[in-house]
C-alpha cells in the first residue's frame, strides 16, 4: 500500500510538471501581445495555437476561424474563433 501511495504521489508530481510546462508555453506564446498595438490577426493565430496545445485540432475541425453563423433569416454572426465541444464527423 505504501508503494502504491508513493507511485501515485510521483505520478501527481509528474502530471503537475507537464501542466506547468504547458502553461509556461502558453505564457510564452501570448506575452508579446501584452504590448499595445498588437495585430489582431497575429494574436488570433497565437490563441488558436494555444487551443491546439490544449488538445483541440484545426485538422479535425474542432477549431474554426472566421466562422459565419446564420442568425434568423437575414442576419449572421461572424466569430473570430469557434471551438467545438463535440466531435464533428468528416
């Protein structure tokens, strides 16, 4: 039982390190955009890259950019980034 607890604690520590590395990488990707006058398109691309690091995929169409969604008969909503929470069939 002690060995199992030890291995579980070690696993928790390793997972925490991995997650911290992900957050450090995310911070690295967006820190340059904290300055004023950052280009929106460049920042949007960085945000999409962050979502990919967190597990979503452009290839699987879980992330879409510049998506237009119909609202009612005559209106549309243009989204900069759309993240799908369900898997889209190809």
